[in-house]
C-alpha cells in the first residue's frame, strides 16, 4: 500500500532531480537562478529565506513557480524576441 504523502514526496523528488539536471546543463545564469528558486521551493525552503539567499523579489518567485507548473522547463525561457533589424 502506497501512502499518499509518500507519492507526493516521490513527485517532488522527481521534480527536484529534473530541476537539478537543468541547473547542471544550463549556461545562462538568469535561467539557472529561476530554476534554483523553484527547486528551493520544492525543497520546502520558505519564500522569505529564498528572497534573502538569492536576492529576488517575492513576485518573481511566485511568477517563476507558476511558469514552471504551467509549462515545465519551457516556462523559464526568455520571452523577449529582440528588436527588428534595419
């Protein structure tokens, strides 16, 4: 028999491992910071602690978590498209 708490914990562990793999392979430090924020949230660090550690706003933390939960790792990609060349 699988306890509900155990299955949730397993899901969190799989998520943490996915995020850690992304952190190891990503070269863009801005993307790494976003992923690290979400990883720390899933590791049960409090938002206030993460804000102090990574010097990010509470709004950013919430935004990055929602982006990950809605789109997975694709939610961390930059949205800017650059400017039109002349």
